[in-house]
C-alpha cells in the first residue's frame, strides 16, 4: 500500500482520485490499471452481511452493461482476501450469482481512509457504503454515500455513469431523473446578448436560461 495516499478526509470532485495499490481477489490492482477506462469503486461494511450481499448481486447484474460503457467495477472492504473469496463462493452457491469483479483487501484501511470511507459516527472499523465514479483520466467525477442500514440503488449508479458520459460527449447537462433518449439541458447564456438570442437558436426553448435539445442515442 506504499502508493496509497494516507490523508484522511473526503476526496474532491473534479480532482485526481487518490492513488492506490492493493491486493484483490483478482490479483494486485492500482488506480493506474484503470487508465483509459471508467471505474466505479465502491466500499461495503463487511463480508457475509445481508445488505451487502444484495448489493453484490445487484452489481454483478450490471457488470456487463457497465463494461459495454467502458466502465469497470471494483469493490472494497476491510476484510481479508480469504474472507472475500469465501463470501463470493457462498454467493455463487446460495444465490447462483458469480461475482465477476475484483474486491480489494483493505485490512489496514489505507484505501478506505484515502477515499473518506471510514466515518466514525457510523462505524469505527468498517467502511461505509460509499461509491466513487472515476473517469478515464483518473479524475473523481461523483461520490455517493449510503447509511449502513440501507442498500444502494444500483440502477442509479448505472444511470449516473451514463449521464456523466453523455454530458462529456455532448457538452450538456442532464435534468433530474434523466434517462438515455431523453432531452438534455443546454448551457445557459453567459451574456445579455446571448440571452436575447437564445430563443432563436433552434433549441426547445422555455426561457432564456432554460432550453433543451435531443441527444442522439
């Protein structure tokens, strides 16, 4: 873990994601291994817990969909590799679901601390349910935190990755609850002249600050 940042606190959006190098169930992994790919890095409190089991089953179900978007999954908890292996084998045996993505062993909590996954008010020894979307340049683009008692919305994570990729590719923003195929929001004008001209620019116009346009699928 010598390459892992040791600072404790939350990482910053639109800044380089904290570097890491760690053992996983699929061999050693580092942030550099994901250069050129999107990455969803997510933590869970503990292996062999029911809520985490449902989340892993959910992530396994969208792994192929995310891979088609050039996005990989990487799990993490403070449990050992042996615990991870035993748990994923149990999920395959009891639920018929193979876990296709690596899981980081973070016994010293180096990665968890670098990413702000340890919250003393929630647990002193477990990583909370945190999710980080990292782009192909290693920039942290989104963070989601859930309480220990409630599982994540896996479809929302897929939607969020898709929305960020759509914004990057088209120079637009996406409205609340946006889904692929729906219109996106055009950036508002930044001058009085541009605001006066907006209505005639061919967008779906509501007001000078709010216009949308379709996005090709």
